[in-house]
């Protein structure tokens, strides 16, 4: 079974600074997707960024980028120029290539942004 | 707004009772997924329906069941409720089931069992 681990229950960053959230996963599959979701106090799960395992290039979405290390099974999220609105729970998630949208989530990291 | 609508937003009920959670997927989406978010278990996949048929099951208890109707809305039925069933229940929808389609989440139903 696949597992996703987020080892940082809480992280804190100063506004305008950069922060990196860690995620590791375990799988025997070679083809899969990885995601970072944001859950603000509104509870809405919002897709931040996704990475296809077959792509070597790291995904980037504006201030959000990932460091995907397939051999190490590591998938970290870097948030640049942190804003107060980035404060939320962040979940790393895994999906097998033939598993539709059935996601396996990590335990989450609570990000606090200090003004 | 993701376009996925879940009702009710909040639900408080007693142990032993039965409740029904409703999900209306985005227009055009055929696939619906149910997830449970609890303090103990984190976010877990429960069950998936595609165009009215059950497609996949995750960690769903036998006391729980779901269905997807011809108009594509879905209901999650939770019976013989226990305190441990208190959680946030999410519905997500996507156009298809393959890996190239993104799932959009509703805002969840907060269930409190007292």
C-alpha cells in the first residue's frame, strides 16, 4: 500500500520569506501523480500544484514550486515570497496512474505566516 | 468556488442515529469521490462512483453506504453512528476517472456525533 508522510506538523515563516514543506512517499509503482493541496480555515481543499512522476522537470505555479526527487521518493513544496493568505494546512497527496482520483494524503503541515 | 456543492454544511446528531450527506458534482462531472477527514485518521478515501456505478472502495465502514443517482448527485449514508464518526466529510468530482483529470472538492459537511 502507498503511504505519504509529512514529517513537519507545523511550520512558521515570516511574510515575504521562503519556506519549504517536506513530503516523502512510499510506492512500488513507477507511474503516478503527486499533489500539494491547501486547506485554509474555510475548509475548502484547493489544488496548489501537481507533478507527474514521468516528468523530470519540477512543476512550478507562480510562487509555488516543487522539488521532486523520484529515487528518494521525496516531494517538497517551496513557497516563495510568503503572503498572509498562504497560512493554511498543506497536504501532500499521491495518486496511482490507474486509480482515477483516489488520493492518498499525508497527515498535513500547518503553515503559519508571521507579519 | 469549486462548483461542487455539499449539504448540509454542519450536522449534529446522536449516537446510534442515521444521517445522509448530499453532494452535487460540478456540471458535466461523471465521477464522485467521498473522503473522510478526522483527527485520528487524517484524510481517507471512502468510495468512488462513476456515472451511477460504484467504481472503487477505500476504507469505508460497513455501516456506511453511498449511491449516485441518474442526475449524478451522490449521497453518503452513515448509520448506527458512533462518536468516532465525527469528522469532516468531503465530496470531490471529476469529469472522468483517468489520471489526466483534476478532482474538485466541495467545502465538506462537518458531522458531530454526540
